[in-house]
C-alpha cells in the first residue's frame, strides 16, 4: 500500500507540474500508455512508439502504475521510463503476481531497452519500426523451480511496427501495432523460462488496434500469443478490450476488460485492468 501511495503521489505531481515542452512536440496520445512490462505500449504489449513526448532534441519521462484483477489472480506493476532524442527508450518495472486462493506472491523486475530503427508513427507513409529487449529477473524463483523451469531469468526480444492514420475510416484517427516476439518465458517469465522438455525460444505474434472517438478518448483491443512450455499447465493467449483517456499530455488513464484464459491450472481468468501514467 505504501508503494502504491507513493506512485500515485508522484503521478499527481506530474499532472500539476507540466514540463516546459509538454504541450509542444509530438501529438497527444502518441506516447501510448504503460504496459505491465514497462515502457510505452498498451496494457498487455509494448508498442513501437517511445514513452513521453520528447522530440529529436529532448528527453521525456514517464511513471506508470497498473493493476490487473482476474478470477483467481492479481497483478500489479510499477514502472519508470525515459526516452532520449526520439531514438531510444529505457524502462524499469516491478511486477507483483498474487494467487488469491493460495497466497502465492511472486515478484519480478523487468529492465527494458527499445530503439527506434525507422520512421515516424504519424508523419511517414510506412510504419515506425522499433527493436526492444526485456531482461526479466525473478526475485523469488521458488515456484518456477518447483514447476521445472530451466531458468529463473531470461530475455525477450521483439520487433515492433506501428502506424497512425489521422484520417482513417469514418474520419477517425486509427492506430495499428504489430509485434514479433522471440521468447521462452512462462507466463511473462513469472514462472521462469522454458523447461527441460521444451527449452527452445519461439516466435509469437502480438497485435493492437485503437480508434479515437475524439482527440482524447480511444477504444481498442490487444492480442498476445503465449508460448506453452510447462507440461500439464496450459498457457492460453491473452487479449483485452480497452478504453484510454488522455486529459493532457501529462497523464493518461486506461481501463480494460481482460480475457487471459488458463493460468497455472486455473481456467477462465477474466477480469479488469486499470493503469495511470504520468508523462513529462
């Protein structure tokens, strides 16, 4: 609770104190929101865009608090990110995964770096393309060891492409993002990486789309394929349906309905997701 209160306090300060370039530079909402693994993206996956609104001669920052609550589990994430010169993003997030029934508590640190390789999400004809790496470290790996994970820590590598059409269907602004991820993570790495029976990394697809109802309000969905490495424990793909609100460039609010399928033997893990992000 103390950690949550501190994060909320930090976000309130960001909202009150807008940096000198907060109302200039990039268009509103082009910094996306904060995924659970940190950086810029949607709730479930990173996007090709970089956090904050920094242009080529600026540095941007963001802080994010996310809470997911499904039938048998809860997941909280607190993250910080910085982007430099519209070229690179460095992020850190700590995830806390809890089983409501058994009281299992798993914590994981995620250190990420994302580099923009090509393009601009709005002004170029072709999509903006970015390459990202996430290094994940379990702080209490006992559950992963019991389940037969080959490694406690590991890396995800992903290639991301995003494009915004300002005058899309029905004259609405539309965003589409697609990722290709190379990973052997078990449930985001919260249950370790790989197993003796299946220790090879796999390619998986991730997808997001959003439509802006006006310049501050967007609705959309995300889909994330998941590797299935642990014998006897099905790992279903994830999806969400979200509403994101951008009252200013300093803050964004996201509410989503989650459909996560089976997690560690518990089926039908549906529920809600909420995220607040401060940027400057």
